[in-house]
């Protein structure tokens, strides 16, 4: 914000104190930061409309019952929520079809939702599918304005969150800068604050995305009933067990801190669903789950 001095010299190295302000608090009552740049939150709210595209009308397609999930995520979610015309958020949506956890729900059960993909090449492929879902070609963050994204088809990711094992599968020079928005920026435009299913597959940035959602979840500004989150680390040849297990335990700690969620199951594209080897972990919101069950997934009695 400024530097303060007991005399008139407040230049670097001569002033007495330096004053910093928290950006989010400052921008609640001001349009610009002390240095004159626009407050990102207000600027981002208007900018997102340049990147967030509305759903196409429902298309008549063949094989509406065709599945695309790697590990039966779509069917598992439907079995849990047992709902037609639900709403999903699918981040790491790839081309909108390959390994999609939401396309079957959309075509077979009338769902809609929000597809988020940072790779602009894949965003163009999503648009060609004419899906009945909002599309956001950007990264998800509540603090960053833009990030460097390393392209890699189904395994690309945000450069700062890709670990050394995953990096073996990527061309470090094939990069693009993409804008970032918070989930609430998008939900405010869509005017939807309840998410039946959140599919999260962002190649190492899962915890960063979840941290950006923490305040909204704790304050119930938006709710999510079912999560399917990919946590397994693959180096191109094998599962990196220790890193995968670390990821799984980080997710468990996160949902324990959020409160109100239970681990439902783990899913895999092979037969190994043991900790550290499965592909995804599924969490359910207890209040939703207890509307149809007497016990939570761990066997404790429902109290709702």
C-alpha cells in the first residue's frame, strides 16, 4: 500500500515502515489496487463472460446409453443420486467425450452442467460436440489471474502443479498461457449454486482447485453432493504409489476439515482399488446420502 517515515523520506530503504493490505478486503470497497491496477475480482467477473459459453440445445444423437468413463464413474454417480436433469461440474473435461464422466449423464439422463478445460485445442473439440452444457476454457483459481499450461492431450496440466513423475510424459516446450477464474465467478453467471456431481481430473492440481473452493463449501454459498476425484500418479509406465497415496490422504484430510462428507468408494480402470492404486476416490455429502440410506458408507447411523 505505502511506506511511512518519521521524516519526509519514504523511499525504499529509507522509510520506517511498509504497509500491506489484503487484496480481497481492499477490493470490497474499491475499484483499484493502491498501485492503480484494477481489482481482479471485479475485473474477472466481467471478463469471464468472454470465456464462458452457454449450452447448445439438446442434440439428437445415436447411442445415448454409451458410456465414456474410465472407471464407471458416471454409473456410480447416477446410482448414488438417482436423479434426472441434474447439474454437474466437469473440470479437466478434455475433448468433452474421451473418458468423460458427464457425457452419459447428459445424453441419457438429461443432465446439464459446466465443462472446464484449460487447453484451448481441446476446448475447440468440445465446441464441435455441441454439448448441452456451459463451457469455460480457463483454469480454476480464486487467487491467480493466469497460469502457464503445458499441453499434453489427456495428460496436460498447469505447469506449477505437475510433479516430476507426470512431467516425464509431457513436452515442456508446448505451453500456453490461460486465464483463471473462480468457480463462483462461473456460478454467478449461470445462476446455479447446487452441484449434483463434481468430476475433478486436473493432473496434479486437484488440491489447488479444492483449496480455491474451500470458503464457498464451508459457508454453503454452493453445495456439492458427489465428488469423483482422480488422485493416482502415473509416470507413463507404472503407478507412483507413494505419491498417489499422499494425494489420497490429502483429499481425505481436506474433506474431513470441510465436514459433512464421507468417503464412498474408490474406482479403478483395473481391478486394484486399494489405497494408492485406484484411479478415483468418491466422496458423498452426508445430508444428501442420508435421504435414501439409514447409514453412512462407513456404517455409522445417519442422524439427519
